[in-house]
C-alpha cells in the first residue's frame, strides 16, 4: 500500500470519528437541526428508528465503525461509501446556508456545506480506489474474455478431431464386415 493511502485514509476518517463520537454521546445537540431531514426519511424507511435522537446516534455509530475501517484500511471502499451515505443527510441538516438570514452566518454555513461537499468527493474517490489492484469489474471482464477464448479453442479442437473421425466412420461403414 502506498504511503499516501496509509496517511490519507486516517486523515479523511478523523473528521467522521470525532463527529460520530459527538453524535453518539450527545445526539440532542444536533437533533433539532436534523429534524427537517430525518423525519421525511424515517417516514419512507421503516427500518429506521422513529425518534430523531436515535437516528442521529445510529448515524454517529455508522460513522465511527466505518471511520475505523477506513482509517485502518479494512474494507476501505465499503467504509467510504457508508460514511458518504451518512454525510449527505448530515450536510443537508446541519449546513442549510440558504435559510440563514444573517450574512455572516450564511457565509459560515456555506463554507461548512462546501467543506462537507469536498469531503464527500474525497470519500467517493476513496470508494473507487482499488489500491492499484484491478477492480472486480475488470477481473470479471478479463476472466470472461479468457473463458470465451478457451471455449473457442475447445470448439476448434473438437471440430478438427471430429472431421477425421467422421471420415473414418464412413470408410468403416463401407467395408464388408
């Protein structure tokens, strides 16, 4: 693994580890801000808890678990996707700059919104990073191409041996018994 990955993954995960810990320990701190985003989602997704504090705590737990996985390099691609899935509602709930009346607050919320957007981009890049190994799609395509080639060789081999055998069978059929 490259030095950039060894250093970059924990650095990317650090924000989600600290934010997740805060959400798990004190979900009431952000529950009011999360309410407008959480309620429509919980109405559509029956598996989620009904209370906003529980959803915030669940999101924090996902951020902690996936953050640890990303930081340690254990299944970093699914971990990055899991964090990205929690980051979208977090950003929409916490940094609604378009609703802020005060120009200074609006500017601060806009900065945080685009900071989260850039972290989302980093997570998507991390989710796509194969670590210099071929992706599953490439390996599957490569394996299928090899199987088609092998099948073609077998087909040509069968045809090449079947023709002389067929001719020999015809000759044998014409011979008196």
